[in-house]
C-alpha cells in the first residue's frame, strides 16, 4: 500500500509499504477514505518530538471503511461499517478508561516502559506518533490496523460526508474539550491563542457553550478572517499589543478563561522571552517555546482558568508559576479524551449546529502529502487545513 512515511527532519515521503494485518483478537483493518494533516504532525515534521524512527507511518486523523474484523471485535464492528478512528487508542477496561480518561489508557501503549520513564506513568497509545506513545502506524495511508477496535472507533451513520465527520477523530473534540475545561459561564470572556484548526474549533465550541465574548489571537490574515466568521473578536499580535487590547476588551480585568491552542512552537518573534526560547532551543537546552503560556498566565483574570490543548513535548523554561499560584489560576491540560465527547458532537453535526468542514482549505491525493506538509507548515496558499484522499 501507499503511505506517508517519516524519514527525518522535514522529510516525509509517500512510500510503498507492507499492508497491515490482524495481530490481535480485538483488531480491525480500516480502508482509509479520508485523512488529514494535523498541527501536531508538524511537531514530527520539524522533529521537535522525541522518539521518531525512520520508516514510521505518520498521521492520526483519519476515517474509512472496515474491511476486516478479528473475532474479539465482531460484537462491535462488522465489515462495511463506516468509522472515524480517534487518535487515542484505548482499551475501555482499565481504571482510567472506566473514568472516561481515554487519552491516559493504562494498557494501549505498547512502549509503556519508555513512557513511564519519561512521564512518570504511561499515557495511551497514539496513532502515527512517536515511540513514546507506542509507535503505532498512522492513518496517512491506504489501510490502517486499529488495535482495540471494538472500543477505538466512532461509528458514522448514513447521510454524512467524510468532510463533516472526519474531524471527530481529533481537532473537533480537542477544541471542544479545551472549551469544556474552562467551565464557561454566560458572563465569561474567553481568549484563544492560535487560530489554526484546533483554535477554530475552540472558538466555535466556546460560542456554542455560551461565552459572552470570544477573542482570538493570531497573525495570519486568513486564519483571523475565519475566526471572525466564527464569531470571534480578533487580535493580530504583530499589529497591536495583546495585553493592552485584552485589557481594553475586558475593562482592565482580563479574560476569565484562556486557551492555548498553540503549544510548543509559539511564533512570537519580537519579545525577549521568544528570543530567549529560540536561543535555548537552538542549543538544545529547551525543547518547547512557551511564549503563549507565559502571556496567558500574565493576562488571565485572577481566579480564572487556563486550558491547554496545545501540545508540549518536553522542557520549558522561565514559566512564572508564582503568578499562577498568587492569582489562584486553575490549569487544565491533556491530550483529548476523544470518545468522551463524540456522541454529543456527532449529534450537533447531525442537527446542523456546526459543520466542521468549514476549516478545510485544501483537498489533495495522498501522493501530494509531502508537498502539503510544507505548504501547511509554511502557511502558503492560504492553507489552514489539508485533507488527503488515499
């Protein structure tokens, strides 16, 4: 089959690789009909995440048709079922899964010993990501083996297009969880850093959850246009002070709720902390650029909430934790517990409350994947979200 394969920094190729096969009694094989490039994939593309190996198949946002089912999954799936596959692999049986904490499943990471050394405890296995999360083959491919397939799926009813439901596997529930973690009240201002795909979903989620005012921060014109179309007030951080504008919009009190939809690759360039981060990163003394996290801590209203769906991979420096403690801020983070939210979000799509396909700007064949990684990373051709068709 054809698949997008990691060969090193900024080196993704469309290679011919062996077809996946059933390896466990709870497996299924899915023929991929649509997949997408996620912002988290760019962390692999630029090699900011440890644990990648040459030959790894990438991609964790995909859907398709079930073509083979092992005996242990036949009570839940059958050949011909149309499914979205969440990026988090979960068993459904461990203590964390029983609590709905699917992204920290205790059983699905087949490299859990490595994860325990790095994180203190294992987290869930993830598709198409690093060997810290199991080294599972990803979904930017013609076929995928889905472990724990009787649990790790979202069954899609007839009448919905791939484009409407594809993002149930990651960015839609990720933006939704980011907003839910804020415990939004009708009087709240929610400030969202980053207007990429997750930021766009967080904007619309915060509005659906009843926020009084949503403010979106970015510098890319087409992303800011899309944010405004979704109901947000926008701030271009290259043209004006984020701190001053947020104070203006909140009568000097600051936003009650702040969402970091950027993560480890913040692109601020003119601030001292951003220059410091880039220097330390170049010297391999720091792995992540934490400008957005620092700015959120500074501007958030006392007793407010910081929600962090943006991915961080390792070590950050100069985080003003004294501000967090003295202002009484609540910090909520984590990979997304996808299936905790998908029933509700699928219903909202069916009822017409939201059509997540609004975020798609490019649809291309899988073979153009390597080129589209660069286009997406460099924000060329007004690119916000790429869907690939194997």
